[in-house]
C-alpha cells in the first residue's frame, strides 16, 4: 500500500492500517496483491488493498485499508531518495 502512494506521486508513511482476513492465506501459493490510492486530504492519503491467489483472483482473502501521511517535500527526498520527483 505504501508503494501505491509512491506510484501515485505522494510517498507516505503508515499512520493507520486495518486488515480483515476473509479466508486463510495459503503458504507457498502465488498471490495477487492489489493496492490503490482512494483519496487524499491535505497530507493524509487513503489507500485500499487486497490479497487473493493468482489462481482465483476473484476470491478475496484479505482486505485492507490504510491512512498514510506524506512528509513535506524536503523531508520526503531525505526519506525516499530513490524516488524521483519528490
């Protein structure tokens, strides 16, 4: 979910993360992990995520929601030097 923030151009740090397991997550099974930014207000970024198996991507195993905070641009450059344009 942090990568979704960075990919959207607003790298951030987690301040809240909620996860709900709908089904067991199998071991040694390829997984499909999805995350997207769902909103932003000032420095707070809302992100939704999910996990499913690659074999059955329509069956939700885990749903997640998180709030991230984006540091000011100078601090972001120091914290995330590998990201360009921050």
